[in-house]
C-alpha cells in the first residue's frame, strides 16, 4: 500500500480488525520511510459494477461518490456516521446481489431514496429534490403530498412571502451553503 504522505510503495500493517459492521477489515499502517501512520479499509467486492446513466453512458460504480451524495443529503442531520456507513454497505450489497453488472442509475437512486426515507425524512426530501430535479416550490409540495409527508393540520401555503417571514436571518443569508 502506497504511503499517502511520502508516496513510498511499502507500508507495514500494525493492526488489523473487522470494521464496526463487519463488512470490511480496518488496517492501521505505518510507513517505514517517513514514519507516517494511516488507516485503510479492505472490502469484499463481488463484481465490478457499471452504472448506466439515463443518456446511455456507462461509468464504473464509485462507492465514494455514493458516500458523498449521502453526506450532502445528511449534512447537519443528527445521524451517526456508523449508521451511514451501514446504509452505504447495505446499498452496495443490494446492487451486487442484483446479479447484473450493468445497473441503471435509476435503480441506484431508488435504493438510496428508500434507505434515506427509513433513516431521515429531511435527508430523504433533500436527496429527492436533486434526484427528481425539483424546479419550483410546487414540485416540493407535490412530492410531499404524494409521499404523505405534508402536515395534515395546516393548509398549504400559497404565498412564498409567508414562508420567508418564518425564517430567521441566519437561514436566508447568502453566505450559508444550505
């Protein structure tokens, strides 16, 4: 394993143990050249998956890309990283167990949507807004109504100005990434 600090091609394994969910081996390594210490994870890969985009383009499945998109949806949500890692591993196992090497991107999106819906509704709506390409507030309202996520006791808000009145200044500042 190449050292991420100095690029040396050799490293020594100092400690190995199963990860929290048992789906990977966590290895603590040390570089004999620079003395740097780092951790690697070894996972079982049943087959090389290819994702078929809507345009027909094929790209290799990238677990890190899945993790990034989930971390964006779950940003600032009270979800433990261990639960997120288990969810990612579960999605990957489902994809591998489909028996196909070419997986439509829609199938990946639907698996992520189902997992997020059971984990955190706010993250589910965030992910859906990008995945389903919401363009207007009416897209959100329709989605929430179709999913049964709207509040039964309140009437739908027609005027966006009313929504804005309920937001604090920190929520609508241009410097906030949310």
